[in-house]
């Protein structure tokens, strides 16, 4: 774990904003915890290398109805994920001051963290925790988004050139929305940040 990261401070500040927060040393412990919390639910998944690397779709599919456009027919899975009561994704960055930041292209991922869900879980590695809001925003724009653009082989400056946001207007641009959760959205039962002491995702 990055020695500059204060997990206790991060969790305290997330709690003060209405978010639940939990911490696990390994991805397996986090997966076991999530599986213990969800049984007989309808669960949607947002695009996330973190979630994919943990095998959560397969694990939760044993006792729940799960939808993910990375694993199933895209259009139908997107619709079913939007209608699900529980949503699981990651974040591009978390600030130790408690803000959760995501950048999105289609909008399905951020939309489902804002409205219509009973429970939302953000699974993040400690590599995504930054000192404050400004640094977390910088990470989302200049680390996570360019790496995702390269993964999708987009025709954008960040994918082909210097690893940073060029604020381009390319038709392939995947950075089309920025969502900051300052506090848990109203009418949601639970929004939990599950912190894993591993380097996960982008």
C-alpha cells in the first residue's frame, strides 16, 4: 500500500458523507464479503477492470441474477443492469477527503450510481486513492481515462500520444461526462466503497 495513503482517514471522511466504507487486505476477502451481503438480488455491473479481475460476476452469479454488458449481449445487458436493484462498479479515483470521481462515455455506469438503485458498491484498489479532490480529479482525467482509451484502442490523442487528457473533440472520445459524488444520493439504502489493499484496475 502507498504509505502516503491514510485508510482510516479516507474511511472516516467517506462515512461523514453518508457512504459506508470497508477495507480488505486482499481481493478474495473483498469478494467473500460482497458475496455474503448479496443473495437473491438482481445485480447490474458497470464496466470495470477491477471488478473483472476479481471474478465477481461469476461468483455473484451463483446466488443472484446478474447482468453485465462485458459478459452478455450488450444492449439487453445494459437495459437489465439499469433496471437492477443493486449495482457494482469501481471508481476512477477516490479522494481521502471523501469524494468519489468517475468519468464515462456512454453514461450507463455513472447513471446507475446516481439514481434508481437500492445499493451501490464501488470496489477500488488503494492505487486509486489520492490525497484530495484536485489530485483525484487529476488522476481520473490523466491516468484512468487515457489508460481506458488505450485499452479500447480509440483514435484519441491520449491513446496514441502522451498519457494525459488533451481535452480533445475526437468522435472516439470516451471522456464525455464527469460525475462527482460528494455525498450518498438521496433515497439510496446503501452506497459502499470497498477498499482493497492491492493495485487494481486503472
